[in-house]
C-alpha cells in the first residue's frame, strides 16, 4: 500500500511539470490535474464523498470549459458599473501588491526607490512606471479592496519577521513573485 501523501506530492509535481506543446490551455490543465490529485488524496485518506463533492463539481466545471461547454460555476460574477475600472485578475493584483510592498521594504532599507521599482517590475514582468503608479495608488488608498487587503497581509507578515534582514525578506518575496508569474496564463 502506497503512502497517500507521497502519491499526492508526486501527482502535484507531475501536474506542475506538464508542458504546453500539445495542451491548449496549460494553466487550466495544470490546475485541473492538481485539483484531481487533491481530490484523489482526500478520497484515499477516507474523506466522505459529501465533503469531496465541491472538488468534483469544480473538476467537472473545468472539464466542461475544456470541452467548450459553458458551466455556470465558472462564469463571471455579476458586473457592477461602479466597479468597472477594477477588472484586474486576482493573480495580477497579488503580484502587484507583493512587488509594491517589496519596493517599500527595499526603499526603507536604503535602496533607491527607482532601483527597487526596476528590480521588482522585472520580477513580475511589468514596467517600472506601472508599478510606481500602482504603488502610489495603494499608498493613497485608491486601490481595490482586494489590493488593500493583500497589502495589509504583507505588512502583517513583515511585522512577524521584523528581525529578518530586508534583503532576505525581499528575496523570499521575489521567489513568491516568480511563482505567481509562472502561474499566470
């Protein structure tokens, strides 16, 4: 009998290593394989069907999309005109918030802001000007609620690790940024 956790980790690694040569949407395919691996893991350790049902519904919805069938589970939420200017994908927001906060950490430790902006913009694949504008908007409270929440979370994490050297903290943030950037489709 194999170890369910070891099998899960192997399956997750296999999902992450899928190549896009013959896959129409690599990001979606990786997510589908990883979600299926998690579902099989939960089944193997005895989690009841009723508790695993949301995973099956999501797997089915993704498969529907893969086969060009609509599925209300994955359709966009209601559009509100008041929020029309804020239609950024959540992963993009997470990247920009992380990068903006890293610029703050670097700047507070003596790195010139322009240098920090350039460095972090390269990590997330944007321009220095776009990151500067995003950072300015966050600082003035003109960001989305998601961005404000994520920014507060980064501040809380930094407070937890206040004794860590800024360069080491930002090194970890850069790795997180690269990971986020790789997940984008």
